[in-house]
């Protein structure tokens, strides 16, 4: 067995130990000497495996306090997914970025009908306030999409949407800089809120499709430029 294989096996065994002992996020792991004895591994091997699991968010090292079970948030995938998007085509990121936008659009358009049936008046007011701030606060867009799907009650969905949103905005500089579209962006998001107020699932889906129209147009244009330059 090669060294990478041994390291991977040790990581898997630590994960299995977490499950076998029923350790939940925030719970302390066995101490380093205990892990060494339990796994029959050297101190350096245990430390290497724990650091690898830390990078995945599976464990959390709190200096001076010990090692704890982590939350394993999907945001730890942001660097690898962003790298994938940047390197999957001749024009870095363009084709894969289009794929990313397509997946995100399918997910959000598919879910917005559920939101129309479950969203509260207080949340609608909060979404409207966030939409109004988008022209001056870029983070309002991220907050809008995070809040939008909270009423679905699906934590995995929320994490995936945040992951895709974050990666897109990290690599969007592979496209031509957008013209000033602040008013259009605000209007598109307010249209989503307006459709949700009427509990009209189809109108909400259509508003969400319009939201993605400009993004897809920019990606398509960048793909065309890449093809003509090759």
C-alpha cells in the first residue's frame, strides 16, 4: 500500500470511529494518544490524517483545547470547485462556469414554487429590503438567496445554493466586466418578491428565470469569444 493510500485509510478509520462512537458536531474527539492506540498508528500519521480531515471541515482543531467533530460545511468545496471551473476549458472557466450557472438555475427555479407556498410576510419584507440594497451592497445578493430558500427547511439545499453562488462570484472575472446593471438587478429581485407575495408559483418561476437570463447571456458571449479566438 502506498503512503497516500495509507493516509486515506487512516482518515477513513477516524471518520468511522466518529460514527461508531456517535460523536456529533462540537463533540471532542479522543485525544491524540488515544487515537494512536485505537488506530495503531504513529503520532505523525495521526496528525497528518487529522489535518486532512480539518481541511474538509470534518474535524475542528481548537488550539489549546483539543480536536472536535466539525460541521463539514459544503463551503469547504469552494476552492476545488472554483479550480475546476477555471481549468475546464480553453478559455479558463468559461464552459464549466456555464455548467455551474445551469445547475444553479435548475435548482433555484425548481425550488421557488415551494417557497411561494411557505414563505411568511415577515420574510417577504426582509427580502424586499435586501433587494432594494443590491445596487450599493453586493453582499445583499448573497443574503437574498440565502434567506429566500430558508422556508424550504432543507439545509443541504441552502448549502448548495451558497456554494454555487460563492464559486460563481469568485470566478466571474473570467467574463467581460458587466455594464452598470444595478437598476436591472434590483428590479429582477423585486419581481421575484412580488410574485411570491401573490403565492403564484408559476409567476415566481418565471421571475427567477428572468433573473438568470443576463448571467447566461454573459456566459454564452464569453464562450463565443473563446471559440473564435481558438
